[in-house]
């Protein structure tokens, strides 16, 4: 095995990554192939072709790693939390928005734990 290919400086280990798409009820609708953990979330999204297989009108909600997802799927409604500007804090509205996104996304995190 090529250890360098799987090593992530950010994680300081050799993690693996899988992408899930989950219904609001928590059912797994899509699971990507497992890839080296250092692969960027947006690259995994492009490779998985997830957005092309979903019906029109389905909203894509991702974590901060999926910021820019709207560029990959411009025809879809895409929601990601706002990133904190360098050297500044979130506004109250941004903080509230991120909390609302987290309340929806917890279903995905629970699907990972249940899997």
C-alpha cells in the first residue's frame, strides 16, 4: 500500500473518507466509495456524481467542507454553514443560520454513527 497516498497532514494519520446522502428521516440514499481522507470533500462530491442522480428540487445541505458546492451543481439549491471571516467573529445572524444548518445536518452525523 502507498502510505503517502493515504496520509493526511491535517488529521496527522491515515484516515479514510466516505460521503453519505441522507433523507430527512435518516435513511441513507447514497454512499460514495471510500477514498483517502486527504481528498477534499468537493472533489469527492464531483467524483461521486451524487447531484446528477437526485430528483430535481432536492436541496443539498453540507458541512463547511462543501462550501462552493453550488459551483459543482449550479442548478440545485445548496446550503452550507457560513465560514467565520479571518480575524472576525460571526454576526448573530450567521451564528443563527449555522445553528439551523446544524439542526438539519445532525441526521447525517447520526447516520454515520449508526452505520
